[in-house]
């Protein structure tokens, strides 16, 4: 699975010791690693109730958004965006992970009991544009407020 290998290499490239991180990650029974944000990516963390409709909007307008994580219970979703975004983000109710923070990341292509990929990284470094993510959040929030129940 070459795609997963390049995704793993891309993700572990931010670790203090990428080779040791990858070795440990591949053997970790939980299939997760703690990786620093703020180097190759920041993460904007949305409540699941807003995150899912936001991802729906993004996937309608983008061929492929950047990586997206979801936690156990679908309570929070993490959208991978450009480094530096967390320091500038002003949106209320949105948590950020940027320089100086670490996040739990599942091994691509392996199922875990906790955090999982909704949009796994492809190894290319594709990230979601923060301005586009913000527009998608506004559209999703408007849809939620308007009671689009289908």
C-alpha cells in the first residue's frame, strides 16, 4: 500500500525523530502517535455537529480536501490546514492545534478504537485552505440554523 507509506512518511516528518516515531507507530497496538502541530500543518477542531456538514460542503466544492480526523463518538473533527493558521484563527467555538501543541494521529489505513481518519492524508501534503474551510463552515452553520432536515 504505497499511498499509506507516503502518508506515514509525510505525517512522521514532523516528529523530533521521524524514524523512531514511525517504528514505534507501526508497532503500537493502539495504532496512534502523538505528533506536533505547527510544522507541516495546523489543525482546526470543530464540534462534530458542525464538522460533518462542513465536510459535506467541502467535498462538493473540492476534488479532495486535506486530511480530516474525527474522535471517538464523533464529538470533534480536526481539519488539517496550513501551519500558522491556528495563531491567526478568530472563530468562536473552534479549537486550534498549532505550534507548541501535539495531537493524537491514527496510523493511515489502520482502524483504531478512538481517533480515525475521515479523509486520510495521501502523502502529497494537501491541506484544506483555511479561507475555504471558513466559508464552508458558514454555509454549514446557515444550513443548520435554517433547519435543513431533508
